[in-house]
């Protein structure tokens, strides 16, 4: 059923449709208007949120803290190990930023003595020490 985007609906119609169908998309489809028009009628910003929920600086820091992501990954590894590229992907680290991060976690990093220069990260420094001794 094609929608007529210039159709005019009242606030009461929108509220009734929202109550019956539960979300903007379904209400818009039933009323034959766009979701944007529904949001305009209700005076809601474009993302559908009705009120702001301020976040703290700590929440921002937790979200974007690479060190916290790396620590969580190392904790998950426990006595195990994983290749460096996998650690980087899981932690969301750009390859260009790896040397700086690697320097902070040098006790966990083991450089493999092979023809290809590969590194692995051990979950615990003790595991890394044992692995270095095996080469």
C-alpha cells in the first residue's frame, strides 16, 4: 500500500496509533504517513528519544579506554595465549597504534622466533615468561 506523505494526521490519531501498535514504524505504516511525520507530530527528536540521558566522563572513558579492553581480553585469556592481530581486533586497536600498546604490556608479549615476525600475547606475565624460555 503506497503511503501518501502529504497526508495530515492529528496528534490524537498519532497517540492512538502509538498506543495500539507500540512503535513509530508500525503507527506510520497504518496511518499512511512517514515515521518522520509521526515524530514531528509528537515533538520528538529524529532518533525517537523523548528525553536526554546525560552520561558521565567516566562512562565515556570506560567506553573508549583501550587499556580497559586489553585488560579484559588478557583476563579472559587466563593462562592461555592469542596472536597479536586477534588481540588488536578484539580490543579495537588500529595497527598503527599497536607499538604504543605493546610497550605498555611488554610483560605479556612474546615475539616468536620464526621466519615471519609474529607476536603472541599471554594472559599472564608468568605464562609469557615460560613461553619465552621454550624458544
